[in-house]
C-alpha cells in the first residue's frame, strides 16, 4: 500500500495532468461537432474526462498530505 501512496503523490504533481488536459480539450472540441457528439464513444470519453482528473487529484492530494516524510 505504501508504494501506491507514493505513486499517487507523484502522479498528482506530474506532467501526466498536462496530457490529460490536452486529451480532455480534444474531446471537448470534438463535441462541437454534432456527428461526434452523438457517438457513444464520445459520450464515454467526456464522462471519463470529467471524472478522472478530480478523482486522481483528490487521491494524490490526500496521500500527499497524510504521508509522513
């Protein structure tokens, strides 16, 4: 469990959030087109984009603040 806490602490402050932001931006921009918006894959990606960033941030911040150096 200790390795998982370390992983989340590093992940919360890594460049992966930048990549997630870019992916979410692309998905959001695709939503401007009616054909893309109607697809189930797009709806799933929008849901994941909205859900994953706050969940990872909350988990990483929690473990970052509760770990003792």
